[in-house]
């Protein structure tokens, strides 16, 4: 039986600011507790400790890894927890120095002693964390790795980095772009149609449709919140939210009762080229400002790059096709998810492994491919759009100032979105038979570039802008 990556593996709903440093550790904590439940009674537990390694340790504070672990160990769900309650829950744990393990049993917990930031790297992956559970009679340890996009694996599992997803039997298993194009050619169907057929092996059509629209509704609400929230982002850099002011300059002071009404109003607004750039940037900024403030976003494929795909889809809805609806939204997300899964299998979506090319670069490729299909591109042109977008992100480093997903991360989402639109347009104007660089080649090149990249440019905040800017001046 093949191991397959679903669209819903690539597009997950969670809490910011980072899929690898927040959502991954959160899910690892949940997984550890679930595994311990089968072997131990929580009433026997007297202590739990978490050791963080590598990039999780070096930039974990800025990425709220400690928050994620406390929330995960206390049984909170990142998809459903009211984000307004996060600070209160965490502060209570810190003040009371105890945690309700799995939301069932209170045990002592001192986050300064029980969450340990170790600077050293584990050999398997840059994002390692070890849980140790203590009872009166024994201690139990388990090490997990957060490999990007909220994916979590255990080292001992064969081929864990590439094959950690649910086992399934896709009728058309895809690991490379060439395989995807071959299926589309032989069946005379689009990429989105092929992906939909694969998803039907795991879910009913109504479940697929519902989940795709739930993802879009989360994206839309995130953009809406970001465009209507002002102030300073948390973390100490004193970064001012810009989407609010940009949005007000574009649309004025009007008040909307819900995100859908807001969307329909924008669609009726006459937009010129310069305003298009501003609108796309505004949408991307809005998402990643929400992400930076521990808001709810969709990993696409990561939290740090969550703004690119919704911004490009919004561009299509408000600029290119005012008649578009659920059909086009689902089509876009299906293509984006499939392209992301090919990058994940052939390279990485973890900035700790590949730099920012693995996050913004991949998200731009996903968005470019999806937009290209919506605008009438053939499967070959769709693959070309993804290739063009990634080609112009190769070598992009990850160097967050202060270990926060703010500078340069938020602005990079605007650049990734604009490049995605440009890549789709270039592909649509090109005969794909004349392509010199196949998508699989650029994915291979990206992975080789990642392996050659110095570790200080891989989400460690030890190089680039992270050391060029004095935090005291921020």
C-alpha cells in the first residue's frame, strides 16, 4: 500500500506563528500524551519535561514553542482553541506552576525548568524535541522531529522524513511532477480533477468539499481580521501592523458585518494596476500579521508562508473573475496542495532544513500553479508556473530577526504572492513543450541548494538580517 500525502496534510488549520516551531511541537505533545495513555495512568505521573534541540531551541522563544508545548500538554486543540484565551491559559500555568495534563490530571510544572532550550542539534533533523515522563517508579522518553508544515515524525520510523503521512491507496499515487503530468495526459483530465479522485479514496465527496471550504473560510476570516486589526505585534520588535492602514487607504472607513460581505464589497471596487499590487500585498500582510500575533491561520504549506496562497486566490476572486465561487476555490486549493506535496516528497518544506526557499518559495510555486489552472493553463503550463516561481526563490535564506516570524518573514509573503501571479502569467504565455527546466529538476536543485546552505541561514537566527540588525535599535 502506498503512503500518500493528502491536500489536507498540506493545508492544515492551526495557530501561529510557526508550523514547525508552534504547530509541530503542539502536535508532538498531543501525540506523546496519546501514546502514554495506552501504557500509563496519568494519575501516576509526577513530572513531565521537554528538551528542545537545534532550531527549535535557537528560535523557539520567538516562535512561541514554549506556549505551544504548554497548550499541547494541557490538552488544547490548535484548530478549536479560542485564540483570545491562549495568553490566559499560558499565564495561569506559569503563575500556578502546575499543568492539567491532557486536561485530566494536575501535576507540578515549572516552564523554566521543565522546558529546556538546548543549543545542540540532533543528527536526524534540525527540529528535535524529547519528552520525558516521570512516575514514582520510572521515566519514559520519546524523541520527535518537527519537519515543517506541522508534520511530526519519530526518528526510528523508516523513511520518516518523507513518509510520515497516513497510509492510503490513492488510485493515482504521485511523487514527482512527471508522474502527475503523465496521469493527466493519459486520462485527459486536469490536475485538480486528478487530485480530487485521489482524495475520494480517503473521504466522501461531501467531506472533501466541506473541508476545502472550511480551509478557505479560515483563510478569508484571517485576511478579514488582519485588515481590521491595528497596533503593535507581540514579541518585542515593536513591529506595527500595516495591513490595517493599507486596507483603509484602499477601501475607506466602511464597516462590514462578516468576511463574505467584505469580500463582495472589494469585488465591486474598481482596481488599477498599482492598486492590484497594494491589494495583493495587503492580503498577504494581513494573514501573516495575524499569524505573528498567535492567530488562527492555514499552513500553506507552513505558517511562516501562510499569506501567499490566500492572497493569490483573493487576487483571482476580486480581480480576475468576479463570478468565481466554490468551484474555483476548491479547484485552486486542490492544485496548490498537490504541488506542495511534490515539493515535500522531493525536497523539504522546512526552513530549518532548507532556508526560506522551502517556505516562501514552495508557497509561491503552489499558488502560481493553482492560479495558472484557474486561468486556463494546461497541466504542463501549471507545472511550468510552479517551476518559474520556485526558480526565482532558489537560495532564499531564513534569517528572522529575534527569532520572530516578523522581519523579514511578513513582507516576504507579499513578494511570494506577486511572483506567483507573474509566474502564472509567464507560463500561460509559453508553449510548455519549450520548457528548458522541468519542475522535478528545480525541486531537485532546491534540495541540493538546501543541503549546501550554511546552517546559520536555516531558521537559527545566527546569520543574515538576524545578526545585521541590532535588536536594541528596534
